[in-house]
C-alpha cells in the first residue's frame, strides 16, 4: 500500500504547533525567527511562510510588522443576540479595545441610508469611520452614520478613548434595544487591507445593518468588516 507523504506546508504547521506545545508558549509569547525555524526543521523560506500564513488565518499566531511572529490570544466571541458594543464584550473577557478614528464629519443622507434610517434625502448625518484594535491588533474597520440633529456636538467627544454606546446612553439618553444586520463574507480592498494589516483580498466578515433604541427607533446605520482570526460570532438557539 502506498503511503502518501505529508505535504511540506502541513509538516511545517505541525512542527510549529508542536513547538508551541512543547515549550509551553502562552499568548503573546514570541516564536523563533523565520530563519531560525527554517534551520531547525530544514524547510525552505516559502514553505515556512505558507505555514505561518495558514496558522495566522486560523487565529493561532499573529505577526507584528518588523517584530516577528507571536502566539495569538483566544478569539473574542461576540454573541449575535447581545446588543452591547464590542468595547463591553471585550471588557467582560478581560481584553482591551482601542480605536483609531479615520473620519468624523457631517454628510447628507443618501437614498440608501435614508431608507434604512427613515430619514429624508439631504438630512444631516454624522459619519464616523474608525479602526478598532483588540489588545493592540487591528481587527475591525467600520463606518457608522448617526442623525446629526438628534446627536448635536457629537464631535466634542474623543472616540479613540470613549465608547460610542456609553456616550449615547449617558449624554443623549439612548439605550440599545435591538438591531437588524446582514452577514456575509467579503474581501479586503487595498485601503482596508492597509488599515487592518493584512494582504489585499484577504477574506473578512462583512456586517451591515441598523440599531434601534427602546422606542424601536433607528438611531444608527453601520457597516463593518472583521478579521475572523481574532473575532468570531456566536448565536444561541432555543426551542420554544
């Protein structure tokens, strides 16, 4: 019987995983350099890089530009039935969310957004675009639209340090009650890839939808892409 030889990439993946187990590496511990691993296991650089890329896509390790490869932390799990924001979800798991604001400006309602938010064409909206980091690693990129008339002076807040939902609750009296969203798989374009530190074309989770307050009034329209090697979505199903 012919025994198929293990593919070089799969063998390299196995070597890296065994190395992490044998050396009891913990989250954020650094792996040896690519050169050192190639010498340890007699792999060429392209095989090793292919293995590293696969392990990154699985969320087991991650790269820091110019620094090396590290053991990844456990994925952040977001419950689709939980209306709280990413900031609170991360805090509950002892993780830290920080933000980089790319744009906070006033724009006019388009036909598409106006239909979702039940607002007329030309109505003034806040447009908030930001990248969010989980423990320092960029994991999501989002664009949010909010009614500028309902939320005056929103630009007085620092969204790199403050939670949007906390601000809406404490300053404007708006509580998140429910939401509607669509989920699909998309691919990063050049701009998105640059901000998320991935290659253009990398698959990401794409979410779009609206969020409603206690009066079932839409107050937010959003779209967001997420790196699935660091964040996953879960849903709890019950039978009535």
